[in-house]
């Protein structure tokens, strides 16, 4: 499901990808790949609070996951918090 959603995202069909990613997270709340992909869609939609809400539990669960850390840094950068990024 996550792989297909990422293909949709890359094809510019984020609106179709988002429900798939939300369902993937509903089924497995610890799925870092789904969370990162969903956070990327929320950033693209300028929903930084939504991206933060998705990433917060992932940072606690996957503190050493480079993709999670990178996406969290991207949110900070988008907010203008270069120190926090």
C-alpha cells in the first residue's frame, strides 16, 4: 500500500495517495515509511502542523531513522527554524 501511494505521489497524484497512507498508518501506527510519505504530502500542501503531528510519534519510536529525522528537519526548515533543522 505504501509503495503504491509513493508511486501516486511521484506521479503528482498526492490526493489519491493520502488516503492510502492514512490507512497504512491506521493499520500499523509504527510504520515510519508511511508516516514520512504522508508528512511529505502535508508539507507540499503547506500543512506544517499536520506534518509535525504525523512525525511526532515517529520521532519517539524511530529516533535513529534517518528518513524520519530528515523529514522532521524539513518541517523545521519550512518554518524558518534553521537552528532546529
